[in-house]
């Protein structure tokens, strides 16, 4: 029995046999492989024959689909821009790249 859903990059699927959610991240048509990433961040691949055998169901992205890519200790990483440099006129001055001598 063939899968009625072709694999599409960016779509999420559920493999009932393995009880796993995964996203298709790439496809290699030359090799005939489908690159996937599970919700825990682990990567894997299927060939076209395996894809037909697992019969994955197309699903909506899970709520925690980005959980594998988040920092565990988010408070340790300050990602906000520093207000110390905001409106500083020195930020718009380009450095003098000429290292020679002035002829004055």
C-alpha cells in the first residue's frame, strides 16, 4: 500500500509505528533520500521505499517544535541589544583604514 502523502520540506509528520513526530528538512533527489529531524533535535533519513512503508500522517507542527533548539538556561544569555551603544555618535564614525604617513 503506497503512501498517499508525498513528502514536503517543512511539513511535520507523525510516524505511528515509532510514535515519533518529525519534520522534513531536506530531500536529495539524486540519492532518493528524505532528510528528517525529530522533535528532540535528532536527525535521520528515509529512502523512498522506507517512506512508502511507514505511512506517516501529515500533522500540524507541535507546540514545542522549537524546543530542541532553545537554550536550557535562557537567563544566562542576554540577547537584547545594549542601550549603552544606542544613539552614540561614535557608532557612525568609520575607522581610518590608512596606515601610512601624512605629508604635512
